[in-house]
């Protein structure tokens, strides 16, 4: 089964995840707005407090419910991508099978949601180390050439290692007969153990990400510039911000800077949502294929567990939980 076919058959999960995210954003915006309109007749203090509380409630709902629902769609999609890559076939109703896979292994998927920080911590440790080396080379100057190079390399590594989370989750589904803690640790070990093989995907990952940013992000930037630039009241406010701002050397900010910054922020946010929903899954299929092939051909080796445990407190805790579960089962 080819990558394009797997992508096409699992795309519905991306659409559902995007819709859930949009619903969450709508709740964050609509709840405080509705509260403000309802309490508009009260005192200013009461109205402000009620609106603030509604905003906090909206954020809590987004984080605890919407984000978790989105994760479950991600888990179902990863489960089906893993099955398509490892078995070379997918069920006729992929969407129903994906939901069933998550229901069948709900505890496993939920545990991994809590363990997601393990692989994130490993990535953060690597990039933080590179940035620290850059600062040392520049004698503490964060804007020096070594720091700049380290920052670029760290960004590239972060983009590539981001798929470690999804691959590790795929390893959890691939090895559902063992503890999710054990599978999570195994999945991370497989990723780093086969880094030379998986690095062959780095060029594709970075290339597609850059093209996606330029094409999709650039389109949103252009549309935003045209839309925001045609609102007189907004452009007047932004012009005042430009006039009152100065650069570090005391010179004035070029006219139109605030409008460009606003458009860039909006474009990045919209690009992030579209890229995550529709572009990242396509990249993941290619990465997952190499990952599973490498993992099956070269199973996890014990010596890497100690090294990763030294890089991530979460990894150490997962190993401890696996030992506790193994001891309880015995």
C-alpha cells in the first residue's frame, strides 16, 4: 500500500481534528463574548470579572476536553497509519476501525497522552544543549554567529524530532500486548537507535515543511495584508503604533511594520493549523514507514535506555512504572 493511498484513506481523522480545534477556538472566543453581552447591564467590575471567568472556563474546556478529543483523533490516525504501513492494507471503513482501535486500547492511548512529554523532553534537552554550546562559543552573546547557527540547527532538529512522538505512539499500537510504558520507552529507543536511517527523511521533512510555510503561510499573509490593510480604523491604530515605536539605535520604525507583524502572526497561526492537519500526516507516513522497518530489523538495545533516562526525567519515570507493573503482574 502506497503512502498516497494511506494518506487519502486516513485523511478524515485530520479533518475531524481540525474541526474539533476550530470548535475549541470558537468556545474560547464566544463564551467570554456572550458573557460580556449578558452582563453588560451590571457594574463594570462585575462585567469584567464575569467575562474573565468565562474566558478562563473556555481555556479549561479547550485544554481538558477539546485538546484531548483532538488527541484521540490523532491516536486513531496514527493507529491506522501504523496498520497500513506494517500490514500493507487497511480496513474498508478506516474511520470506524480507527475509532475502534482507540476504544479497544483506550487506556493505552490515554496513558500515552500523559507520556507525550517524555519524547518532548528529550527533544528539548538536545536543542537546549546545542543553544548552550552556541552561547559558550560566543562568550555568552545570544546574538553571536555560533548562537545563530546553533539556533538554526536546533530548529531543524526540533522539526525532525517532532515526529518521534507520533512514531513512538505508532510503536505503542504495534506492540499493544505489552505495557504502554514499556512500548513508549522502546519507541523512543528505536527512533534514536536508528537515527542514521531515519535521518534520510530529514531532507524531505524540512523541504516539505519549508514549501508548506512559503506557499500556505505566504498565501495567508497576502490575504491578511489585503484584508487588514483595507480597514481604515485598524490601519490608523497600527500607524500610531509605528509612530510611537523606536528601534534599539533610536531610529524610527519603518511605516507599515505593525501591519506586517500582525499579518505574519495571523498567517503563522493559520498555517500551523492547516499544516498540522493536512501536510504533517503525509510526512508522517513516510517517516513511519522507515521507522517501523528499522525497528523490526533492529530491535531496541538495552544500552540506549540508560542514555535516554539521563536525558529525560519522564523517560526514567516510565521505566520505573514499567518495572512496577511487571513486578505487580509477577
